[in-house]
C-alpha cells in the first residue's frame, strides 16, 4: 500500500490482521521534496528523502529518540521500543498535519509520543515536531533529550556552509547538504534546538528540555527544505525558506512580489552577510547586483536591535559612496542620504521585525 500525498490514511493493514497501527508507507509531498515514512514491522522510519527523484538517504532514519532520566538512571528509547498505535490526519488552511502515535512502557508505566509531520504541497519545505504526552509515572522521570531527526546521507552528499570568504564544504557550519552530481539537496532550520552534521554524512537535530515527564513537552518545528544548483543558488533557496517560515506575512505580500519583479536582477543574487547583532538575533542577506540592490535585516529577538548595516562586506562588492533608502514599506522609499560604505550606518530593526535598505535604487 503506497499512500501518495497523504490524501487517504486508512490503516487497511489493521483490518487485514496487522498488529497495532502499523502501516506500509506514506509519502509526504511538497513542491520538490518528498519524504517516504514506513511503519513496517511496527517500526517508524523514513526510508526515502528525495529532491527531484534523487534519493539522499543511505539508510532508513532513526525517526525519534527519547532520553529520560529516572531516579538517576538514563533510559534511551528508540522507535523499536514503541508500538505504532494510530495515524491521523488533519488540516488547517492549506497545511496538512499527519500525526503518528507511538506507545511504550518504562518500568511498566506508559509513555506516549506523537510524531507530527506538516506539509503544504505548494511549498518547497516540510516540517516535523515531537510531542511527549504528560505522564505521572514513572515518578521522578525527567525528559533529558528529544532527538527529532537523525538522517544518514549517501556518500555523494556533501555539506555546504557559507562565510564572508564564500562557500565551502564545512560540516560544522553547514546550512544545507547537496548531492554532488545532481546539485540537489536539502537545507534545514531548527532555531529552538541544535543541529549537527557530522560523522558519515549524518544530520542530527535535538533539543534538551530537562523538564519532568509529568509535564510533557512539545518541540518547536524542525524545517527541511529543497535546494537546487550550485552553492550560491542553494543559499538563495535557504534564505527564501527562512523568509517563508519566519516572516510569512512578508513572504506573501504582493508588494514584495512587485518589488522583486521590478528589481529582478538584484533579487536573482543572494549574498551571505554575517549577523549584525552580537547575540546573533539580527541576521542579514544581500540582494546586490552590479552595485545596486538591497540589504535585508531580520530581527528574531523580542527586543529592538540597533545594528550597523554591513555595507563594507566584500560579498556585496560595494565601494566608495552609495545612496541609501528605506524600502521597508515596499512601495514608498524613504531617502537616507549618501553614505560611504566604510561608514558605520546604524539602523534600528524592530522587535521580531525587519528592515529593507535600498542601495543605489530609486
């Protein structure tokens, strides 16, 4: 049984006599990224992760790991320790949520996990989260770590990182992983947790909540997105994904679409810029082509950020004097005057907001 697009999620195998809520497989589809999740032999795992039909995985994933501490003893639980009890699908607007219920026992006490997948077939990304249901037993149990993703890629997949000097294959600061021959791969975002890319092409994402099991816990969403092409193009895909998940109102704003169309050569480029705030809360990207374009500043903090616009960053290729303008309104730019790229031009970026600074554009 192959369930395409999750349009139907009836557990026919239960009727046929399969144990619990196990299922053969289902494919979670978005525009370019497909994930096939299997429940055969009652073990939840991802067997295929494809971008443009390119299979990125070397082996089935470890779909979730739960690490508890019970009276000083560490207990590690993996999908093989759980029974698949049910699979449910619900909708909110255009987004589909597919929830797989897993149930196990620790020292005779029930432990229930929900693995939730989110997808909108129009997007080039999909998301995942883990929910640990509250349980008063076993007494004193603490949730130490939840591993939300553990993917091992094929050998042809290489990590892609970025710095002021350009793009490199540095696993420690990777934002994406690309299959070298096809140029297709995935990028990721998990600001609430930790993502590592290490060992034999292994991507791991986890969070360490350190909360009592009796309170339960739900992780923030991890996002995986499709990327294509050379590292510069992949970085553009990555930044677009961040825009869509962190600033959805801006991403869907018709005025931004019009601005991109008007300055299409500028927005075809995407330059990495280092964080503009010491705590990393204000990040930036350049959309500069032939000495003109935009610098976009995004503040993920609940506090307003006063930052220096990184005009001198060599990735932008600017020199001498430039005319700046504020395009945050997207329609009526405000002139900010002529500045030298070596000046410290300070801009206040509102809490959880953004600023769009024009460079030599009118």
